[in-house]
C-alpha cells in the first residue's frame, strides 16, 4: 500500500483490498445508526448527558451507541431514538 496522508486517501486505498472492503461493508449499518444518532442529538441541541437523562440511560450508553461500540437492545435504541423524535425502521437491502 502506498503512503497516504488523509483518512479519505487511506480509505480509498484500503477499500481496494477485498477482505478490508468486506469487513468495512459489514459494519455499514452500525456506522449509519451511530451517525444518525449523533446528528439527531446535535439537531435537538442536546449533550450526551442530557439525552441520557431524558432516555433513562447512562451517558456511557449514549457514548457507546454513538461510537458503535455497543450492542444495544432494540428497546434501548428505540427509547433513545424516540427522545430524538426518530423511530427505528427497516430499509431495503442495497
């Protein structure tokens, strides 16, 4: 792999590797959920702590949801999403 300087350059090069691309694509749903939660929280002008208090969870849970490090229950995600004026839904495959 050639030397790269930015995340975009690194990602472009790394995605040429079939094994990396497969692993990256497998994580897409988690990335989408995390980025959607972050954007909704920002749009609602809430801190992680404020969102956690409203949803009845700890700030650590919100941070883990936003980082993709959690394997939350559907009810936890639904509760947090509801506070943000969002709801869970299924979307069609790519």
